[in-house]
């Protein structure tokens, strides 16, 4: 039996992981795109929603890192990307992170693969990027070989010296989910794979002033530095901060996005008497099957930041019942359903259309 304290600890950890305070206010979070229910909305308080560019691939919505359908975006590697523009994206210190799965690597001249990037031209004071490339193996822009195509993970900070991409010494493969993260504290760039620090590079140039681009455009799925490079594969849960996040927070973020602690258990239609809620995704009303539960039941819905957004008390007198809760007023996105019976609580994820 799972008691309330244990479950609330999980919810509290989820709140911290997503960069929110207990009061629900973002702490240095500039933008967060989780792509749940195919949405390109920024779920941070800044609402820097993405706009599609290029020709849309089919399908656009795809299975994410946690194995849940319609929780990631597919990028075609040709001309499909998403953008947002704001002065808030002029970052002098930052954390960039994304969960990515490569279908193929860019094997053309200069062989760069951008997941997240500013539109500042390479060599400007406004460019930052989360990228992979193989230039570190031969320090050239020659066409990659299939062996070199097993990309290094690197992060480029392209103010003078020009085009300086930092090697990690770690290769990536196609067909696998990686949590790729880079931070810049004003002095050092640090790169991480799945929350593990793999490289530190001192940055000797002055802190960028954004004089050349005070209102940068953020790209997801591509980057622009004189040549457009398009990502080929899936991207899940992009987060951008205007500060350096702790290693503990980065590790939890990577672990819990890829393996969410509150995910529905497979092959267990009823867990302690509570069945799988449906329909999922839902429009205006969520149905919750229950069996072998008698007495008072509390149904609650929590937002991703841990805020309580809906609550209902019901009395169950039959051994098999179907409970309902309204979702009509919820904004599109992913939520946590909580069903409490005495000291026992079951938590499940669901999506609102």
C-alpha cells in the first residue's frame, strides 16, 4: 500500500524537477516544450509558443521517451522546424536540455545536427546551441564518414574564436533516447549526457552583450548559422533556463522524463481497485473505473507544476462503479489524476485535448 506521504513526496519531486517553486512560480525557466498531446505551447509562465516552419512531415506527433504516444515531435531532417522569438531568449547564462532520438545524422558538409539553437550567426555574440557534430574528430568541415557519423555530443558557443564546438569524447547512436544538456555559467561550458557530466570547457571570451541580436529567435529542430541544418528524428521535453541548474536537478529531469515515476503500469488495468481512466486524451469528462472500493473517494487533478486544478469528493457504495470528473475547463496539456481512498492514493497521467 502506498501512503499519502510517499505519493506527495513524488509529486513534490516532480514540481522541483520541472523548475517550479512550491508556490507554482517558475524559477529561471525561460521556455519549456514538452510536446504532450502534440502541443507546441510553452508551458512555462512566459508563453513563448512555437510556430512551425517548413513542410510538415507525417506524422508530426510521435511516441516520446517514456513510451507514451503523442508526447514528442518528429522532425524530418529536410525543412521542418519550430521557432519562438523573445527578448527573454537573449541568454548570457543558461541551461539547455532536450530528450532526443536520432533517426539519422547529418552527413553533409560540416555535418552539424542542431536540436535547440539561437539564430545568432556563428561568430556573433548571440549564438548558443545544443548540437552534435563530428568536426572534433578531424577539425574540418569535410564530409563525415559513416564511422564519424556516430556523433560526438557538443555545445557551440560561437563568438570568437569562430566556430569552436566542444568535444565530449562520447559518441551517440541512432535509434536511442538521450538526454542532452549544456550549461554556461559565464565562465565554463559544461555538457551532459543523461545527467552525467562529460566535458568542461573554459570560455575565455567576454560575456555576450547581444548587441548584434537583442531579440533572438529560438529554433527547435534546426539551427541557423549561415547554413540551415535540420534535425532528423524525435525531440521530447525541451527546456531553456536563464541560469545554470544544479546537477541533481538535471539528473532527475533526465531520469523522470524518460521513466516517469507516475506512469501507468503496463498489464495492470486495475491497481488497488482503480482502473485506467478514459478517454485519454480527454475532452470534457474523464471516466475512472473502480472495483472493490466502498466508501469516500477523493478525485483530484494536478497540473504539471503540482498545482491543484480540480477536486471532487464522491461516495462509492457498489463493488464496481465508474467515477467521473470534469476536465472541460482544463487547458490542453498533460495532467496528473489522483484517486484517494483513506490513506491510499493512486496517481496516473492523462492528456487534455
